[in-house]
């Protein structure tokens, strides 16, 4: 009897107990599976989610403008939301660019697209290998997005480090020197026509003398502010000459530009008769050449306060054509004077180094801590593109 009872219990109760254990364990497995799944973006009870609209790196101003315009449209379509710009500075971005990288896109959205400044938020995401900007639409009362994929980076301030750089802007205003040739008969006809015109204009001039002269249009506040900025930060050297582009470093004719260069004479010996037969279409266009630079070093003041014994070093690179050595030196003298005026540092703490000829003439600004070696020029390197003043501007 006992044997049959034991067999009955094993066959009936044991499977039932195992089934109960499986049912009890199922919620545990389900909870663990839910814990391993990534958290979803929070949702808004009234509709909408926090979402990233776009991400871009160091791009042209037209492309950036188009992306920011699309971002502005998304925010205008959701008036209860805010726009977050999660900005990452690149490891190779210079210190002077940081504020501009962080704020310029937001300024465009507010100043040019008319968004309320309270709806446009900027988050400093730290450093990435290269610059990046994420555009987020975040509903009201939602937490802001958090930085991701950042890297550790700290500038070594125990040795000379580059603060800023820029290339020169070259503008050209050609002369209008063409005059029509006239023979004696044409000159006589012209003089007669002038006499008739003067006689006909006499009554009109008399009436104009009685009229009240119009006063020149008053300068607007915006124009006045721009004029003051130009007086404070703009540097320019104006000269007369022929406008010419700088040759590339790998251009075989790059050495020919300096007068008296023996290498240039050797290079011309190999020219073919066909090359020599090619003549310019006409005389070179002569005009006014303006070489300019926007020199605002005031943000550097805070950097120098943390290292009061540091020096400022300017390395300048000149070209062989429009941006000649003489013209660039004249610009550097102005830059040194403005640096002294803006930062209040003595002239002996500002070092100027002639970096030599470059196909990309410009200037580099360095900070040299006490005891550190001066930076060495690199004339073969192109000036790095920082950013345009504002998206949409050249």
C-alpha cells in the first residue's frame, strides 16, 4: 500500500510543484529582460518626444544655414518646445574659437530667424575628436539631452600653445583708366555740345541755388556701432598694384615671383616656343589693393591673467604677390599696437616672428609661458578654417 501511495505522489504532485515554480519564476525573467533594454526617450502626455533633429560638424556656412533654418521651422511648428544645441569642441579647435563655436549658431536662430532667446538653449558638451553640433527639439518640462561620445582633453599650458590664427583678406578695386580717343573734329564737336549744355543748365542751376540743400542722412545706431567696432578691431593696409593670386606650394612656378631669384631664371630656360608665344590678352589691371585683418584679442586677456608672466607671440607669413612682405609687416605693426591697447601689456612682451613666404599668407597668435621655447614657423601649412562670423555670412 505504501509503495503504491508513494508512486501516486511522485506521478501527481511532483509535476504540479514544478509547474508552480516555473510560473513563479516567469515574472523574474521578464523583469530582468526589461532591465537590459535601453531606456526609451521620454514622451509628452500632450504629445511629442525629445528628439535629435540633426547633427553636423565643421561645414560650410551655406550648408549650416540650411540646417539651422530647418531646425527653426521645427521649433516654430512646436511653439511649446525648446531648441537645444549640444555643442562639442574639437581637439584641434583653437582656444580663441571656443566661445564662437558655442554661441554662433544660437545667435543666428535668435537674431536672423527671430526665435525667442528663452527657447534656444546651448549646452557645452565638452570635447570630441572633431567639432560637432547636435540639434534637439525638447518639449516643455522635459530634461535636456546629455553629452555622449566625449573624449578627455586638456591643453598643455607649460609650453607655447597656439591661441588663434587667421589669413588676410585681400580686396581689389580696379582703376577705370580707359579714355576714348578723339581727333580734332570730334573734340570741337564735344566742346560745342558742352557749351550748349552749360547754357541750358544755367536756369536750372539758378533755381537750385534757391532751394534748400538736403541734409545728409543721419547715422543709425547700428551703423555707429559698426563704425566703432571697425575703428577698434579692423586693420588694413592700402596700396596700389596688380592683383594676383598666391601660388600653391607645389606650383612649379612658385619660385619665380621673387625678383632676382636665380631658380626662377633656371626654370624659364625650359619653356617651349609654344609657351613663349602665348601673350596676355592686354595690360594687367592696376588698382587699389586693400589687405585687411579683424584683430580682436580681448578674449585673450583672461588667459594672460592666469599666467601674468607669459608673452604673446605673433608669427606672420607673407606672400610673393599681393600680400608682400612689406605690406604684411605694416599690418603686424598695427596688430602689435592694437594688442598693446586692448590688453594693456607692454610692447616688450609681444614678440613678432617673420615666418617667411607662404602660399596662404596670414598670422598666428601664440601664448608663451615663462621659460618655454618660442614656437617655430611652419610656412608650408595652410591656415586652419575656424568659422564664419555667423551662418549665412561670407
